[in-house]
């Protein structure tokens, strides 16, 4: 069975970030991206990362990113999450 994974480009044209627009994760991610890739635009998909709305908002952000692929790479940031919380997605 062939893999459906795509090769991550070394220098993507645009990077998408799926995370809370007010959390520390976004600040940390943007700081690193600015230092490592200052010329690459970053598109932010704001979502809740906690509570009852988190899962549906994250799914909607992923669906939107797949439907309108302006970003070659997506980063999901939610510091402090445990892996099993993602299993519900």
C-alpha cells in the first residue's frame, strides 16, 4: 500500500499554524518561525485548544486548510496537551 504522506518542503512558501490566538504556544511558534524563516509568510488558523469547542474547531480548521491549501505545511500547537486528548479528533 503506497504511503499518503507528503514530503515536507525544506522551505515552504507559506506555513499554517493551528492554535489558540491568545496562547503562549502561538507566541513561541511565531518567535521560532521569525528567527528560522523570516521571509516565509505565516497563516494563523485560530481555534480553541481546550473545552467542549476545541475538537470541532480544530477539525474545521483542518478541513479549511485542506480545502484551501494556501499553506504547504501546517503546525498544530497546544502546549501541555497529552497525546490521548488528540485521539478524540
